[in-house]
């Protein structure tokens, strides 16, 4: 069974600060996706990274896929209260439609 | 695009009754849909993969006779929780894969259904 460990599990910071969330595994993935979920709602896809070393930016969010395609990071610059939510990474195995979800990082941005 | 709906958004039922949850892809066809369960403050746990026109594939430890899945069309999958008990209370989320033009497994999620069994 593949495992995706996210760290930190919980993070509470002040508005305007920067933060990084990590997603690590011992397995190689063909692609990795990041989702954000708000209470009582389904996850919303933020980005998909496919190539080892790939970096994608979405406004203040920067996503990176590790060179070996085993890990990923999400960096948020100048965090805002609207960034509050549960961040989930999910890895796609080669030739398998299933996604393995990470353990999740619950982020709270304090105004 | 890529909108997935679920119905109902919440349901309360008595122990021993059955509950059906619908998952629809509104603007795309999905030959594959997925059903997840999420406990409070936890990540998503895949229950089963639903394939249009064929039997669902259940994850280890998920009772297929308890969680009946039907994927009768390219836009609709249903999950029926049979003889529900309080321990089945949870947040159930479906997702669908937009097959067209996407080489990797991006899944689009429904808003979830909160089931409470009394």
C-alpha cells in the first residue's frame, strides 16, 4: 500500500506570513495532484504536476514535484484568511486510475 | 466545466434502513467514478471504483454487500448504504474522471453527502 505523508498535519499562522506544506512518499507516482477542501464540501483541484522537478504557480501558490517524483511541496506566499482549509496531495500510480491521498494538512490563517 | 453533483447533500435515517446517494457528472462523461469516505478531520479513504456498465471494484475491507454501487450511465453512479447503522455515519464523497483529453487522472469531486444514522 502506498502512503503519502503530509507535514505539518496542522498549521496556524498569521496573515501575511509564508508557509510550505510537504507531501512525501517512498513510491514513485506518474502524477501528483493538490486539492483544497473546505468544511462540508468536496475537495477542489488546485494543480496537477507530472514531470520530475516541475514547478507550477497559481497566484501566490507554488507547487513543486520532486525530481524523483516521490514528493511534492506547496508554498504559499503572503497567506490570506481565504487560504484556510484542508490541503490534500494525491498521487496517481502508473497504469492505475486510483489516487492515493495524503494524510492532509489543516491550514488556518489568522487575520 | 467538470462539475460533479451529489444528492442528497445530507440525510438522516434510522438504523436498519437503506440510503441511496447519487453522483452525477453534469457537463462531461465519466466512464469511471470513485466513492470515498471521510471521517472528521481525516483524509479521504477510497471505498470503490465504479465503472460504467460493469461491477464496481471495492477496496480491501469495504463490504460490497453493504455498500452497493451502480454505474448505469456515463453520467450517473449511485451508492446505496444498506441496513445502515450508526457506525456508517460519515461524509461520503464521489468523484469522476473526465476521460476526454486528459492524460492523467484528474478527478473532480462532488460536494459530498453527510449521512447520519440514528
